[in-house]
C-alpha cells in the first residue's frame, strides 16, 4: 500500500503544530526597554512541543521525514532569540552599581555609557537597562558585581592636606585609600575633599547612603572652618549667608559665624547644605577673602572630635542609624537672614542666656519709656533742716 504523498505529510505537520502552538511570538532584541536574557519563554516551549509532535508524525509516516526535517532549525532559533523577560522585573544597572559601592549613581551612568558594564556576555550602554543580580551575571570593569550582604560599614577618616579623595590617582599622588587597612579597601568616599582641604571624610560600602548624603535635596549639613586673610565685616557675612554668584550659579543660603578675628586674618565657620566643587573657597574668593586653610569639622551628625590627621574610626551601628536618619529627614533649606546690628545681636544673646531683659529693650516692646529709679536720700541731721515730700532741705535752701 503506497505511503502519503509529500503534500499530505506537510499538511500533517502543520496540523500538529497548530494544536500546540496557536500564536507565535516574535523575538525581541535587547534594548533599554527590553530586559535581560534569561530562561526559555512560553513561545520557545510551544515551538519545542511542535517539533516533538512533528517528529512523532514523521515516525508514523517515514515518507514525510525529508520534509519535516526543516522544522527543527526553527526551534533552535527560537531558543536563541526568545530569551527575554518582562520590563518591570529587575533593577536599573546604575542603581545596582551604586548599591555595590563601586561608584555614585551619576558615575555609574558614565560607566555604562562608556561600555564598561557587561550583562550575560552583552555590553550594555543603555542607561535604562534592568538586571537581576540573583539571575544575571553582571561584570563591571572585568570584575563580577557583588552586592553587600551584611550591615553597612561607614568609616570616619581625618583626611590630611596633600591627599587625593579617590581610589586611584593616575598621577601617582597619595590617596585616602592608602590610609585604610586592606580589609576596608572595598569602601568608597562619600563626596570629595579637594587636594589642599583637610578634615572629616566619610567612606562607606552602601551606594544608596552615599547618594542621599551628597544630594542637595536631602539637605545634610556640612560644617567647615576657613581661615582667611583680612578682617571680615558684618556686611561680608550677610553676603555669604544670602548667597553669592559663582560661575555655576548662585549659592544657596548658608550660615556663617566669625569664630576669631585679628587685624591680619579671621576664622570663619560655614555651614552648607549643598556640595559644589571647591564651593567654600570660591565663595570666599568671590567676596574678596582668599582662603589660607580649610578644614571640614562635621558631616551631618558625625564630627571630627578625637580623630588625629591620617587616622580613622569605624562608626557604631547607632551612628550609622543617625546618618540614615539625617539623610532621610530632608532638612528645609536655610533662608536668607535679614541684617541685624551686631551690638543688638550680642545683647539679645546675653539676655537669652541670663533670662533677663534690659529696661530699654522692655520699653521698646511695650512702647513706653522707662524712667530711671530715684536714689534714696537721707535727711541731714543738722538742726534747722526739714523733710518735704521725700526731699531734705536746709535753712540755706541747698542740698548738702
């Protein structure tokens, strides 16, 4: 009995495929909106099932074997091209890199744009690309990405002058990482202190904390001590507090206090809520007071007390909690302060400290004039004197 014709065999294969794969799914390419390659999808499974059904039909009809052999490569192509996942899965690459402590979010975006990040063997340059560290293999600069699994580590370092705030300096200058032991080499600096600036520098392995502490929208305070040449006037203090114009825009309101002053120089304490490049130096140069030395003494709730230049200490869990709290609080920015006379400002501080108010300030509040108290007078003991209305007079009519 003759077997089925080639046309009949092809019809049998199409019928078998229609039963297991009703709707073919076209493959998608890796873009910013598509996600990472992963396990086979439902379309690939349907294609494989269709191939199995076709193979079974070919076994029953040997004459159709030559015609059904062309179906197998389509299943292989489906397995290669349909590796994809949903758009809403995973986390953006620059956030993962920041969370791993390799760089800030902005620096991580630059690393991605430069092609230094590889996911599952593919070089990723799209900033919106997402990945899952539990499923995907993420490689940054040739090293696998490792996210911190333990508690956050934060180190307070007293940076000396003449040290770079970076992990590696191409010019061979000393860096802050050389001041830390090898077991803390995975930390990264929180912000920067320029080459000639000393003081408190925080280092951590949590990128999210770094982002919050350095972004001006969170308003974390940073306090600096600046020694300048010349005598600083009250008008200059007002200008600095209300903001000065720099080449990158006007600075936000800040707080300035004159801690000490001589004829030749002055010591200022400046509190900022933003962190531009060399901001304190540029602000003081803009008002005509070049900086001779600059030191940061406080970053949020952490200060420099007890840390010698070049030394460091690991923050306690409670101190790390305070840092997180300061970063999440989003302190309201300072407002420009109206000018107040220096003498009146000083008298007000003294009055608040002692809990008393002078008669002149009290009368100014009530709108009345305060008359001085009359000193008590004594009646003369000489004979012939009289006491009239609390006044003592003698026979000559003149006070003794």
